[in-house]
């Protein structure tokens, strides 16, 4: 191993710079060169002075605590569907994977450390079939939905930001005796809503893994007001679904994007709750605030553990794969285990049970029902 490259793909997540720094430092300390590729794979195709960055000690100084990524990122640099300008000036999705692999060889790159989510891992896997020598993935996403790893870096920061937002929304909801509906990110997984909702004392949490019935939500809100707590906090995942219905999208898929953009469920729910219960309701979309800014300590540590593990796997094994946190330890898992699906919340797992035990409504059963059948649940478990 003489020269490695590193890139960041897909949406940014707090901790990317901490990984970049840790990969670069542990590689430099082994006497290797480290090349940063700008904006996913774009830096290999576009010939600008800063398309490739030599990640020496100066380049990575002072970045540990910074949000975003010094390499830039994009969800439009899939080498198999890269936007190339056609003769009429229109961008056309083009397979440039051959060029990418040739550039790796030209630059003498022995391995790539790819920081990304399921999309980036699937691209890396396909590039290896075209001749890319080795790839070690590092699991990045605030959604925490990557298969094979218990946790991804960026998630803890998103949960922290969302929890703080819920604390702030409590006071204004209480002052106005309102229902505040908070729409959070997570795509098709409810991790952010579940963890922040419980940490931030939500009354209702709606996640994609548990389809909800509107009547259950209304009943929980009415119950709050009946009991004299005349405000309510509802946390809804952007990908949550009413039973029997699909997800709500605010923007369709374009030719270069893998995913259509989810959104709008929070406002729709606020209107439905107000109409059905008569309680004044407002919606807030936390959106990209959940991804921005400085990573929390947990993510900075996790990012560095993952980055250093990636370099150790390159140094000590011949294998490719993705670094994963399993049972508190780092493992290298095959890329095949990650692609083709996501890791959702376990709807009967301990965290959901915790929420139910403290009286949070998940929209699937009328308020109080869960407590009515607690003895039965306990018996089954024993
Ligand atoms: O996957 C991370 C994520 O932040 C999702 O939670 C969200 O749906 C999506 O990215 C938003 O993507 P974009 O950056 O294209 O707005």
C-alpha cells in the first residue's frame, strides 16, 4: 500500500471531516500518500486545479470538529449515471465507470476509502467489478439505516439537534396550548424520530416501520387535553405512512437522483389534527438543520474509530468491505451484506417498548391499549 484515495458521497453527515482526518493521519503515519477526491467521483473526471487534494498534514489541520466535508459531496456523481453534457447542452446520464477506473490506475491509487451510505457502497462494489483494486467503505448517514452496522456516524448529532429542537418546541407549544408537529429526516427508517422523540419527551412518534391510524393520533391528543396537559408534541418521520397508504413526496425523482425527495407529512398531519380535534396545530420541518454544524463528541469518536479501522484493514488484510460497529467492536463486513436494502427500526424492539411504557403513542393502537396488555407481554417474555 503506497497511495490511497478518499471520497465522500451522498448527503453530508456530521463527522465526515473527523473520518477524513483520521484516515489521513493513520495513513501518513504509515508512510502512505493520501489523495482526496472532490465531490464524490467528480474530481477524477473534471480537470480543475482543486479536483484532487493532497491530504498532507497541512490540508487536514483544524478540521476535526467541523461539519460538512472539506472534499465536498454530491448525490449526482454516480459513475454509472454521470451527468454529461450532450451536444444540445442537455445533461445525459452516462456510464463513465471505465474512465474512473482508468484514472485510479493512472494516479497509482492502491485503494479507495469511500465515505457514504448504501448508494455509495453499491457504487463502490460495482466499480470493483470493473477493476478498482480495493475499497473500504465507512458508513455515513444521519439516518442510521445501513445494514450490517449497529450505528453510523452522524446519527448521534442528528438526534442531539432534534432533541434540542423538541425541548424548545415544548415551551412554545405550552405557551400557546398548541399541538406542534415536528417532521424529521430519516428516509424510510424511523431512527431519528424514535430516538429523539423519546429523548425529547414526545407524546406521539410516527415512524415508517409502524403504519399509523389517524384516529389513534387524535385520541392521544384529546387525552392530553382532557388530562389538563393542554399541548402536545408529535414527532413524525418524513417517511411515515398512514396504514394502507404510501409515503408523501415533495419532489419527484430526476434522472440523476436515486431517490425522490420525501416531505410534507408534518404539515398535512397538523391540518388533520386541528380539524379533527379542534386543537390549534402548527408544523415544523427540521430538514437540513439535522445534518449541519459541528458533530457531537460521540460522532467524533465513532468517526475516528471507523476511519482508523479502515486504514488498519488496508494495512493488515487483503480484503475489501465496509467498516461496521458490531457489539461495540469494529468489523469489516462484505459489501454484499449492505447493498439492496436498509436496516429499519425493530417495531417490537426495546426502544419502541420503552416509548410505549412511558405512554408514547406510535399511532397503531388507541391510547392505553398497550398498558392494558402489559401482563400478557410480560408473561410471553418470561
Ligand atoms: O439520507 C440522508 C438524508 O438527510 C435523508 O434523511 C433525507 O431524506 C435526504 O438525505 C435529503 O436529501 P437531500 O440532501 O437531497 O435534500
